[in-house]
């Protein structure tokens, strides 16, 4: 009888072990939107998408940070702090595409 109780106890412990939740810290989900990065721009240059100021280009260097956009056609511009247009380009982005715009200093 003692062996039966011990066996049932071990079986119950094993079944309960299988009911634990996975470690959620290891679950990673990547955003599926396309993105834009800018490299080689002068200090203080500003990124515009569809006429809206997104921030300085250093914020979206393409290495650590990119700008997530919706799929579709976008007018992408890079301007100096005083408004001089360094680049004006219409892009079509879709899926998980990352477009890195490379400017020559």
C-alpha cells in the first residue's frame, strides 16, 4: 500500500510539473511593418515622411533604431536644419522590408 501511495505521489508530482507556464521573458515578437533608416546624413538633418517631420536622422540610424511605417507608397525627404533638401524620394515599402537611405557626406 505504501508503494502504491508513493507511486501515485510521484505520478501526481510529474503531472503537475508538466502544467507550468513557459517563461514569457523568452517570447519575442517582431513587428511586421516596413521600416526606414538613414545613414551618412549631416548632424542635425531631419527625416520627413509624407510631409511630416519624424525627427532627426540620427534617431533612425538603421543600426539600432529604424522608423516603422505602414505598407504603401511614401515620400521620404531628408532636410538640413535650415530646410535645404538633401534627398527627396518616393518609396514603396511592404512586408518586413527595411530601407536604409545612404547619403553621401
